[in-house]
């Protein structure tokens, strides 16, 4: 946000040579503004949607039931 505010004088500037610096300032301010929007708004929204999708997918799949051997121990555990 500080970089965006720092480049505003270049984008809004007047005076000698301003006509050559203004397009660069507008491009920089636009790019910084767009990246701020993506970082502060779109990224958390995407994470929220992905979390909701993960919750729906794990809710649909039942948990596997562990297989027991004949002696009552879980499979692969030696009776001792």
C-alpha cells in the first residue's frame, strides 16, 4: 500500500516531463492496485472455497473399518 501511495505523484504529476512519466506511473499504480486486490480479497476467498470443498469431500467418504485378525488384534499386530 505504501508503494502504491508513493507512485501516485508520478501518475498524477504535472510539470516538465510529466507527459512521459505519467503512463509509467499509471501502469505501476494499476499493477500495484490489482495485486493488492488479489492478495487481500481473492486469495482468502479461494482458500475458503477450497476448505469448503475439502469438508464436503471428506464428509462423503466413510472412514475405513480396520480389519481384525482372528485373535481380536488389529491386522499386522503380533499377539503377545
